[in-house]
């Protein structure tokens, strides 16, 4: 079974960004987080397929 979700740390590593960036800016950049749990124990995770699709959308058209 392939992985469906990535943790914020895994997402940051995949995107070559910092973990604080993922928590602060990912949603504003159009990368929707999923929250598992509630309160201080809540974990943000990101769907692998959505992260990959988001990366593809960031591609600059070359000339």
C-alpha cells in the first residue's frame, strides 16, 4: 500500500522548504492541509497526490 498522506515534516523535505513554512504558508500558497485530531495534539498532514499536483502547477513555462 502506498502512502496517502505526508506529515508536515515530510512535506517540507519533499518541497525543500522549512517546517515552519509548511505550517505558516502552505495553505496560503494553495496547498491544503488535513487536520487529524484536535487541540494541541492535532497533526497536519498533506495528501501526497495533492502535493505532487501542486508542485507541477508551480512549474514555470520555459522559453
